[in-house]
């Protein structure tokens, strides 16, 4: 099985996203290209390219990482639900990004597209694709959430009419903080372990998701970036960012896989917000915009049925 076309697409996707976000923010990304020789600091070998923008005009932190790593055996986070993969060598490659905007009117966003290949002698290779994107607003607008979900639907529309509803449901269930009994944000789409009907179709689905990211997110940024905000709104944004940290460190499969397999910590944790806070048992006052986030947006909704 040839993973080269997947790698080529992922590298191109990283560059296209960075180019557009640099134009939007006005500040360039730094480039940190890294290599991990075999036997150095864990089980992985390979490398990647970490691109990071910090203290920009629009984004406090925007990270876009590409990695292509190999290992002799999969970590427990990857084999917990699939014991047949234990003992296989593997290759994992993907692009992952998280953007934390400065303005609380602009949502945080996440995208990940990835490919796994697990092999052992005298057995057919096991492969799958995964990915998705999701939106985490602080002071949301219905039209923004509807736009995001419509673009997610469009990313999958050319493959199977049932794919978007399944991936939306999967996203809602995956990006859920069980210890808080609340979703991380307003969802989007998510899929994993995709290997049917065939390699080419699965690769095309992953490509389409990646290519629809900028159309899904950039119009929202352009609508909201210049809205005035208060220090109290920034304070709420930083409080809600704590939920993002909790999810990534407790539940996120990519974060756990990277840390358990001896991955590059700086690149794995670049998704963390630069400023965040927690409060003990804090609740918003009823009727406030902060309360509206919980009552109107962090609930199950069919966003495609809403009027934007």
C-alpha cells in the first residue's frame, strides 16, 4: 500500500491553510521542522513540521502541525478497542490544527485529518482514515453555527447522504466532557477507523474534509474579528477555554496516542490555549449572553434545520 499520495496531500493542506491564515492575521507562522531518529526518546521514528503563530493580530495562538511517524508497536490508546492490532508495526501521519482567537466573538476551531497503517509479517495490512472539524464558540451566533455545519455537510455530500448525519452524531458524542455532562462546543463532523468501501474513496473523503476547512471557518472570522469586546467577555472566554484543556488531556485520542507513544510533546500540546483559567463551581447569571451559550448552543440541535 502506497502512503505517498496521502503524505503529499497532507503537506499541501498544511501549506494552504497557513497561507490563508497568515493573510487573515497579518503575522507569519514560525516553522519548526523536526526529526526523531529511531531509538531516540521512545518508540517512534520519523518527523514532522510544526507551524505556529503566537500573539498575532487575530489569533493568540494558531498551530498547524504535520507529522509522519513510525513505530514497532502501537500504544495502548490505539489497541484498547482493537486487540488484533497489538504487536503490529505502524505508520501514522496527519495534519492537526487548533486556532485560539484573541476576540471572544471568534470561535476556537479544531481540524484533524489522519491516516494509520498497521502491519506485521504474513498478514494483510490494516489501514484506516480519520478526521473531522469542530467549532467551540464563546459568544455564538446562529448564522455562524449553521454556516459551519452546512459546510461540513457539503464536505461529505458527494459520497453518501447518510455520511454527514452519522459524522455529526459521532462528533457530538466524541467531543463531550462526560465529567461535566456537557459538549465541548457546537460540533461539526468526526469520523475514525474509516476503511470502507475502499482506499481511494476513504482517501477522497479525508481530502474533502480538509479542503472544506477554510470555507467553513474563515467567513466566521471575517464577520466577527472586529466586534468590540470587554474584559469581562475575555474573562469568560478564558474560563471556557478550561473545558478545551480538560477534554484534550482526558479524552482526546490523538493527544493520548502522541504522549503514550513517546511523541514530540511541544507539537502535541501546541493545541493548548495560551491563557486559561478555572473557577470553583462557577455558573453564569440567568438571562445573560454567557448563560445563553449553555441553554441555546451547548445542547443537541439540528443546525441544518435552523434559519441562518
